[in-house]
């Protein structure tokens, strides 16, 4: 299983996703760079601007952003970055930035196509790769393949892995039994998901800004304490990308290759650009034009990788945590404890993990139920909800770990039909982009 897992979602698929990002960046003429200031004005700037544009959708653009961020800003921003440093050294962070840059074009394209080909039923909207594969590419087979993979993969990376992260962190820091934390988590998640997308969006729009600010402030305090080390940390990251040494040791050439491979993979999978999942949430947004909502996708990748992941990486490097031999959340907790008094650092990491993971549970439920609904109809939603709640409890107590590995494989395989659609329909994305830019 492990060997198959590495073959499927290891270097080959990583390079396919990365290459698609490069291709889409070329087709869009570097939109994410040359129009970045407009991206900020049309997203964050619009939060404070009066309304007036005619829009169609189910949730606000900001709610779509926070719902998608709830899935991408997760345990990977705490444990994943630490693991990247542990395996690839500081140089991995540089390649994480590079892959995220190209991932902006990928995420933008996913959202533009999701809005273009979304389906409406009354006041509800559904969209994502399964819809643009079916209606845009006219391939029901690829659409069904993506939906099946998405519906099943959600139980792994979006459910059991997150639930186990919460129960493990709560147990280690607060001594809470996994049975108790699992029960509470399942109950709270059930109360939210039974309210549908609007309730999920309402909760995530409150949780995501809070948890991001909470974690960012904690990390900023640590960086302030070690502020003299920040320039050196950036130099270490850049140097490590080309001549570095991984935390695990090894010759320089091998370490550079390891940093490149680990960094690109982490950049891809921390923001999910290429998997197609986030476009399912964005497809329900109220927006005057597909390209307008796509701008929020560029911002999403920037916040997730270039801000939050970079913050974690700098904290780990300036404190020397990456050289301790620790891995995952243990490395991050050690680093935060170096710059904060008492157990405050450990509390920040643990509380951050809990909020990050819980919000991921909510959003990945929506992704999974939308994929299942495409295949079996919306009537399956109630059954899927009950299964979701049950698997939260199972994951929290560490059950079905074999299923986790299988779900990881399915999660990686989701990218294949999605990338086929993105590349094949890139002409549509370019046309819509030009159409929208012409209205500025």
C-alpha cells in the first residue's frame, strides 16, 4: 500500500500538477503576477466597498473563500510545513513558494470553469470539476470518475485524519480522552452540516478569520522575539534550495533534489491547487462574472501558502526547531514554546490544530456530499451525513488506518480528471479572462 501510495501521489503526480500550473500560467500570461494588485482590490478591497453589482449565487464571495480556506488552511500548515523542513530542509520552503505561485493559476482556472458550468436548482448552486468535465468537456465518464474519487477520498484526508489530529492534540495537551473529543467533535460537526452549505459557510466565515489571526499573532510574537534571525532565515531558505542540507542529513546534491521534491509537493497539497476540490465551494458564490470569483482563488493560495505556511516555516527556522530531530506538530509546538512563556506556545499550536481540523471537517463534508450527489442524486445527502459523523468518531480513536492510506491515494487521483479538464478547457478560461479584463 505504501509503495503504491508513493507511486500514485508521489513525484509523478506532483510533476503533472506542477506542469499544469506552469502551462496555465503561460496561457493566462502570468495573470497572478501582473494583475496581483487588482486581485487584492477586487477581493479584500470589495469587503469594504458598497454593493451594486448584479450577482447570482448562494453564498457571498468571502464566504466561498473562507469555506475553501477552511479545507486548505488545516493541519498541513502546522504539521505539513514541519515535515517538509524535517525531510527537505529550509530549501523546501523556497520550492513551496514556487509551486504555490503556479498553483495560483491552477486554482483560478478551476474556479472560473466551476462558475461557468455550474448547475442551478431553485436557490441552490452546484459546481466543480464534475460539472465542467460533463458540460464543458462533454465527458460524463471523467465527471463520474472525479465524483466517485471525491466522495470516497473525503472520508480520509477530510475526515478521519483531521479527527485524529484533534483527538491526539487535545489528549497530549489537555488530557482529554479520544472517545470524549471524538464524541464532541461528531456532535458539533453534525449540528453544522445538517444546516447545509449556508450554515457551513456562516460558521467557516467566523472560524477561519479568527483561527488564522489567532495563529498569525502567536507566530508573529515568536518572530518578534527572534527578529534578528529573520534575515538569516530567508537566506537559509534560498541557499538551501540550491545547495542546502536536509535536516535528516545527506550529501548536498541529494539534499537539493529532496528539497525540490518535498517543497513542490508541499506547495501543491497544502493549498489543494490541482485537486479541484476548492472549486466546489466557490461554485456557489454570488458573483457577476466567473473571472471575478477566480480572483478569490488567487488570494486563497496566497493566504494559505505564502502567508500562513511561510509564517510557520520562519518560526521553525529562527528558533532552530528544524534541527531538533522533532517532526510534525511536536516540532511546531517546541518552536512556539521557545518564543512564548510557559505552555502558551503549546496551547496556541494545539488550539490552532483543533480549529483548523474542525473547519476542514465541515468543508470536506460539503465536497464529499456534492460529489456523491452528482453520482447518486441529492437524496443520498442524509445517508452521507450520518456516515460522515460516524467516521469522525472512528478516526478520532485511531480506527481504520488502512482506509486513511487508501483515501490518500484516491485524493491524489482526483487531480487526474480535474487536470485533463483544466488543460482541455484552458481556451475557455482565457476567453472569459479577456472578456472580464476588457470591462475594467
